[in-house]
C-alpha cells in the first residue's frame, strides 16, 4: 500500500495519508498566578499585586474565554477581579483589566510582565475576623479562579493592627475638630552654644548648612568646626579643617569653605572640606588677605566674600566680591555696600544678602585681658540689584558678648554672640 504524508506548519500540524487527514493541535499553557506582594501588613492595608503566568499581553485574535490584557480602546471587556477569602467570609472586587509592563535588565528588554493589582478596602478588613488574621487572594477571570502555581501558601497574607477597627455605627458621628497646630517658635529666642577661648582679633564665624539643617561655628585656635542644632544649640559633631586661624565659613551641597589667615598675605586664603570624604584642600589660589575676610554662598552657584583685609582689622572691608562657586579666582563683580565700620560677616536667605557690622572692639592682634566687649549688632539688608545697604535693624547680644557672625535661611536669621569662654546664638524670625 502506498501513501503520501506531509506536515502543514502553522497553528495546526496535519498528516495526509491517501485520502485521510490527521490533525494535531498544540494546546496553550494554562494561565495561572505565580507571585504576590506584599504578604504582610501592619495597621494599614495596601493594594496587592499578583504576577500572572501565561497570560497574553493583548487580547487581539483571542477568544473571550482566554485570559488576556485588555487595552484602553474599550473593544475588549475588563474581566479580571480579585477574591479575598478570610476567616469570616470572602470579598470579590470590581471587574478590572490586567496590566502588561516591559521588563528591562541591564538596559535590555527581556519581555512583558503581566500583573493584576488587587485594591484594598475596609470590606476586606471586616471579613478578617480576630487579628492578627491570614487571608488568601485569588485572581478571577470572568468569574473563574486562575490556579495558583507559585510557592505553597504564597498567595496568603497576614494583617495585624494594634487596635481593632472602629465599629460600624448606624449613623456616623461628625468628624472631630482638627487638632490645633503646634505653637510657632517665638519670634526671638536666645540659646547657649559651644565656645572656644581665643585672644586673636575677631576669631569667630558662623554659617548655616542647608543640606544638613545645622549651624556651623568656626573658632580660632581650634582646627575644626562645630556643628550645632539651629533650634537649641546642642552640639551635633565636629568637622576638621586643620587651620588654626580660621575666621569665617560657608556651606554648599558639596561641603564647606573656610577662610583663614595662617600665612597673612603669604598664605592660602581659603580651604574647602568635602562633605562625603571630609578631605581638606586649597580652594582657589589667592593668598591676598592679611587677616582673612567674611564669606558666604548664594545657593550652589555663587561665592560672596569681602574684599581682602590689610591688617588685623575688618573695619575697612566695605566691598563684596562675587565669583562662581566652581571658580573662586574668577571674580565676576565687585560692589560697594556702604556698610560703614566694616563687614563682620555675611549670609544669604535665598533672596537677599545680609551683613553684620564689624565690631571695632575686636581690632588688633590680641584682645587685651579685661577689655570690655561690645554687645550691639547692626544688621544690613543689601539691595538685590546693587548690594548697597538699604535697610538696617539692631540687635543686642547678652551681657559681655559681642556679635561676631550671622547665618540665615528663608524666614530665619541667627547671630553668634561670643565672649571667649562662653557664646550664645540669637534666633530671629524675619
């Protein structure tokens, strides 16, 4: 007997023998659920995501009985739902669609992941029974449960809460009045901070570190800066800068900048400390200032510093210099502020520059023992266009303390008052 046989490739495979045809059809793998997250909740229940297995990412050319991802065109109905089964009963969610998401591994598309997000509701909590509770989650397609094909009990979650949910009342009570807002901090407060004695002229400085929300204090005769709380002055730590004659500091996202006069006009003017590594390096190449100068930053783009000092006094520093933070030697502009008596320190609150008057009682190489320190501080708000003093306000340091530094942020200014063995900070709401 002779016969002819062949396979026709395609969706079906067939074998012809004489006038007989044998057809073989490959059955699609069954859809199922193989993963679920999260599997534990405390206090609040969040939506649960199910990972679907063998579910096509499109419904095109598929029968209505095949679980698939319905697109947003509205041509294909949403037939998925979730069923929660707990001790006191079960809850089935409204019909929805599954979602297909492109997966990428190391920048390479590896396939589509199909998931179903099961919403959380108070109805689910109500059928849990006594807490802690364990519930099972199923994915339904057109009302029929898809089999769980993941790890044993992987489709179960636990829920715990410190107190049971409030009972259902026939008529809900009106919501309680909102809790009162916490009291605002006082417009002016004074707190003590760490101090360091030094007989050198104007030996102190301060800046606000917006990245860490801290005040940073610079004291001479100490090779490190001190980090303190901006609200109560508590010491938070130290930052080494290795300079014995630091006079002022500034902060930016990458770290801190310190002005020093260790070598007078023959030494490096500024140093920077990296925020992450805490390494210290020269900042710029200037070695001009005989006795240092005040400085601050305007965000993370501009460095602002006083003109170079020519003696152990800052009474002649009335000009400020602006330069890019990344290139401190490139002075882009110089402005006369009109701050008579000299600038003792600078700060920037996000909109305006401020300067505090230099106190001449600090002039000279040494502070004579027993010399009475001043206590009055004059703060100058500088015009945002020409940086001239346009408004002044006065503050008074505690007895026997002198204003030596300022720092600010939007709405707040701090004044550092120093007296050798003790120091305080005045906090002002602006």
